[in-house]
C-alpha cells in the first residue's frame, strides 16, 4: 500500500503521476484512490510470499508532496 499527500491544490497532478507510474513487474491487481486533503492511495496485489522483494512506486518529486510517502505491506489472512 502506497499513500501520499499532495501539496494543497496539486491532488489531481499527484493522482495523474501515480497512475502513470509503470512498475518493473505488473501486480495481479492495482487500484488507485483519492481522498480529501489531496491524498492518493495505491494498493497492489501480488502472487508472492510476504518476504519477497516487490517493486514499489517511487517517491514523487518533493515539490509535489507535503511529506514522505507512507508504505505498508499486508498479507491476506
């Protein structure tokens, strides 16, 4: 799970940036969401073990976001 908060008023630009990112490997599924306060969330599903190294979306340009990207990893239970 990848989540970032855009600089005020740049949420659409961050959303477009996130949607345009190509991973070196395609996940089984990828969904992109937006939320108030110009937040963008990307969730990917992988056919992989929890400990496997997987490609991730990079950090966007620092002028586009208000803070570092947050990343979390989950597994189905």
